[in-house]
């Protein structure tokens, strides 16, 4: 499932955009998904993300993450029907559609944006370096974590731990055993990385310059402007002018 | 299948995400043998040994372990017969105490509790871990953690033991301890498969060497035969053991005759003494 949120290098108009202009569109999708409760609007939002994923040439990867989130959407639907019976099925449907369109938009953003470019533009926008590094490192370590989990699983299965048989409670209990070595290992790894970073001068007094300062193109400015206007319009119609 | 064989690999092919990583592997490992698999990083060694306890299943071909076809047998059943010690002990230690760590696999395989106790005691003694029995595995030194990871596998007495890079990151003393352990396992008539880059360790401890490069077996044979071929070792990107390299240089400089075989420091000293006398 995590695969659908990791950058895949490709040649497409979406990949070429600056992370900041794409972020404005992402904020638009997020706000729109949160303020509208009409299933039709939410379906339209979802469909527009489908179109964008065709433009971004990553339908296959994107649909993987959407498929994975479908299970959660179903759980949200059932929970809403059970927890607030007075609000009806339309409300429950809207809630799960809201979750789906949010997940779909974020998945598409991360599929088409290299974490380094994202960090660079955030840094250029004035965010502190510690924060941007945290962001890139956490994204960068997703595949590493997946690989570590595989190694730990292999090691435990080799000592007779049953992960593919038995009832759900047993399996859950056995999976929990994998967490101890995994957490200890990741803590050790993060300490190692911290030391390696410090020994290469990270956190020094001088503010580092950027090797390739990110640049917004004309299209980026147009998209940013369009996104901001659209955002303003939906917020205005939803909340009205502040008096 | 021959009754004497512990592991038989027939025309094995394996791929990760459409990338072929094992090509037409054919291998027979006899019971009681110490076989070392060597080759450069990415040659497919670890992928191959993961087939021995069914963690990976062949895409094509067959792997037969003690008569069991690994593609038809669950890992939990194969693991009882094939003990796998991973390269990094930190990936597998999880219990609160050292003795609990050793008992884990025994309990997973359903040993009766009195047997679990006896086996844990035995392993703690043999691996010199008894003074740490109540300590957390994570507080041990790297050498001790490595010994613990081996102990937690040997304790349930699998007839085949597979070790991935047993000497990686170990100092000389720890290496000697691991070598002693291999000797002990050999006495116990275990079949041992090792993966290592350590040519000095392999030349002393293996009966047979399997050389891999690019997902294929490029040569296999008795340790001496493989280790004396500088050409083969180069193809597998391995540096020959010092004694072999020294003998090679002496032969090339015509200080020693090319037909004599030199395998140990003793062989070398004797050959030099004979030639100096002559």
C-alpha cells in the first residue's frame, strides 16, 4: 500500500511542475473534500484526480494505493452507519468518499513529487532545515522499513513462528512479536544516521546555500494563481465573507 | 533421490520483480558436509539459501530438503529441519531475557517444557552465555548477540544449519569461537551450509566450496581445488587466501616448482625448506 505514496520518476507534465504549485492544488483538494458533504461533488473530485493521474502517467501505481484505501473507506462507511444511524446512508457514503478523495489526491502528489524537490522548495519558502530533513528522511525510509520488516519476518519464520496459519488473535499476537526487533533496530539506525549527519557538519552555524535553487516556471505561477482563486471561491461560497 | 543427500537443488530459477536473480542452479549437499557458498555482493547467495527453508519458493525447478519438496512444505515445517542463522542478529532478537530468547524456537516447535529447560541450559553453557541468562539480549555485545542468535537456532537441534555471513563484523577471537562451534556441529553430524566473503575462514573450515557470480554457480568442488584457482576466484571477485597467493607468487618467480600443492602454512614452509636444501 505504501508503494502508492512513493515517488516514481517519469516524464509527465505533472512531474515537471514545481512542488509548491502542486501543493496549492493539493490544498484545494483537501479543503474541497473537507467542506463538501455532497456525494456527487466528492465523486467529481475523485474523478478529476483520476484525470490528473492519467496526465501524470501513473494510473497503475495510483490505483494500487486507492485499492488499498478502499478497505478503510468501507470500514468508515460501516462505522458511520452504525455510530450515527440518524444521519443516513448518504452521510456515511460522503464520509468514506471524503477519505478516498483525500487519499487519492495525496497519493498522486507523492507519486509525482521527488521528496528532495519537496524539501528544497519548502526550504526555499523559509522553513527550517531540521523540518525539511525530517520530511525527506521519513519518506526516504519507507522502503527501508519495508525491507527491514521483511528480514525480521524471515528470521522469525525461520525459527518456527507461524504467521500464515492459526486464528486471527494468534496471528495478531505473533505479528506483534516482530515489532520489538523492528523498533529497536530503527532506533539504532536513526541514532547512527544522526551521528553520521553531525559528523558531516549538519546543524553547523552557517546557513547552507542551495546547490540548485528551485525555480517556478510561468505555468507554475499560473497554476498557483488559479488554485488560489479556486480555493478562495469555494471557501467564500461555503463560509460567506467574514463580516 | 539419493538417501545421502541433505539438500538437492535442480534447475532452480528465481526472479524478484521480473529480474532473474538465480539461473539454472544445480547443487547437491550431502549429509554431514560443510559447504561454503561464496561470491561477490549480489551474486544470489542469500537468495539461494532462503530457498533451503522455504522462505523463497522456486519460480522454476525444484529444491528438495531431506526428501521434502520445499514448494509443497510450509516454512514452519521446514524450519524444524533447517536452522537458519541470519547475518544481523539484531533482526531476530526480541525476548526480554537471553534464556527466553533461546526458548522461543523450542516452544514454537512444541517441545515439552522440561525439554525446553534442558535445551536452554545446554545452549547457555555451550555458547558461554549462562552468566547473561537474565539479561536483555539488546544489552549484549555484538559478538555475544551473534552467539545468542546461533544458540537460539542450534538449541532445537535441526539436522541442517545454514549460516549467513557468520564471521561478518567479528574480531579474531569471536571468529575462532565460531570456528570451534562449526567443529562441534560437525561432530554432531550436522549438515552445514555457510555463506561468507571471508576466504581465510572458508579455506580452513569447509569441505566444499560453491562459487557464484551473477545468479549462477560458476564452479563447485573440494575447497582446495577451488581455492587454488586464482582465475576462478577472480571471476567470483574474491581475493585468494594469503597462503595461496604467496605460493602463487613464489611459483611464478620460479622459487618453487609449479606442480606442488600448497594449502596450509605448514605446506609452504616444508616446500621452501625442501627447495632451499636442494
